[in-house]
């Protein structure tokens, strides 16, 4: 295998559209299934191309792309990374490893780890964190868990993002219950957004959350899914909330994705994060992933293209199906 900082290697069955090929700089590491090549490529990722990526490399990662400026959102600390995996299973292994490493780092550095989750299929992809090795090795007492968006329904309702995360992940790991910040489900959408924002402000006062240089809270890690229409959180294409730049938490009463009433973090909060992982699995996400990395037609900017950490890192975790339009 030959790779260099200016060449692109493609695994079998993986194609860049000719139009986008020139938009990528540096690395695309070939990681097909063969053990030998796999370990060689792992070595490459770890020691040469991106020493800092050692923690997120997967034994079976298909490839890694860093996008050039002007394509997908570019963070101040560098270019976003797109990690492509053969299967969702392998993606979820790597996502767990990535979150565990960040947990260790922030617990050590500041004695707390603030984690934000979305709803949707992301939660299933977090399942490996509830596997015994991580249940034992992660210091869950440092975790503080928030929702990037929540449906305004009771916490035991089948539409509740809290219920989804609790059933599939949070109930399986020993995070102190007082450090899981569900919305107040007795309030209206407006009231719940105000209440959640006020609680975030109190947590900044208590140094559980860090205030960013932007004037918005700086979460340690945001784990975000995305919709097939390119929405993130409850920030939908064409909706005025995508332009909201003063509120921390806003409400929406006419979400195009049911249920209609939700609260959501705004882009300034999302973009203040230290680390953002955008997780995309399945062919239904191929359009927005392709759009974010410059493939296909460029019409209106999608919400996922507005993710651009001010002083943080952005990593995309995609399976092969979600990366199929690159
Ligand atoms: C919600 C979610 C939402 C979700 C995306 C992707 O409450 O609806 O938080 O933002 O992350 O819609 O969902 P899927 O991965 O299930 O498509």
C-alpha cells in the first residue's frame, strides 16, 4: 500500500466522485478487511498521518478523509475528520473507544466530563459503551449528561429522547442520577427551553460546565446524529431557528419531524463544543454526508454544514452506506 500526504488510496468498492476528488487534502487510508493490510494501515494512522488519531482508529476502519477548507465545516483546531467504517458494528466499537478516551482526558483535566447526546439512531450506536469492559474502566461518576434536543413529551413517553437514552444506555452505566439532566416534562415547550437554559447557566456557575470564549457553554463532547434531510438537533433546513444566535436553548412547535414540540440547543452552543462527533449510519444519510463534504449539487446550506466548532474538533463517524455518495 502506498499512501502519502498528497495521495488518496481507495478501498475496493469505494469511490470518490471525480468532482470532489480535488476537494480533499492529505489522508485517505485504505483499511480493507485483510489483517495484514489492516494492521499496516492502523500503524500509518497512528504513527504517521495523524498521531493524535490513535485513539479513534478502528481495526476495521475503511478510511479516513480530512476535508479541505471550504468543504465540510472546518474547525479552528483543524479540519474535520471523516472516519468511514465497513459496518455500523465497527463504527460503534470505535465510537465507544473515542468517548472513553475523552472521558479519561476530561476527568483527569477538570474532574468532570460533560456529554451531550441527541435522540435517534445515535443511541443504538452508543451501545458498546455499556459493555462490561467500559462499564468497569470508565469513571462514570464524572459524567454529566445532557440532550442536544428533546421532544416535549413526558419522560416515560415512547417519543422521549430521555427514555430512549435511558432504556438503551444510561440505565446500564453507573452515572449518578443527579448528573443526568433531562428536561422538565411538566412545562410547555417555551417553559422547558427557558428552564433548561437556566439550569445550564447554574451549572456554569458551579464549574460543572465550562464557559467558552464565545459566551456560550463549552461542552466536552457532543454526540450527534443527523436526519436524512440534513438536520441536526431540532434545527431543520430552512427553519429560522438555524439562525438563532443569542439563546442557548430554543423551542420549536412545528418540527417537520414528529413530534412537533421540541427544545433544542442552538448552533452557537453546538459550535462552542470541545469535541463534536457526528454519527451517520445507513444509506438514508448518504445525501447529507455527501453534501457536507462537497459531493453532489450545492443548493441551500444544510444544518449539518453549519457545524463548525469555534475552538474544538469535529469528527464524522460514518459507515460505508452513509459514505456511499462521497
Ligand atoms: C430527535 C433527534 C434528532 C436525530 C436525528 C437523526 O429528537 O429527533 O435528536 O435530531 O438525531 O433526527 O435521527 P435518526 O438517526 O434516527 O435518523
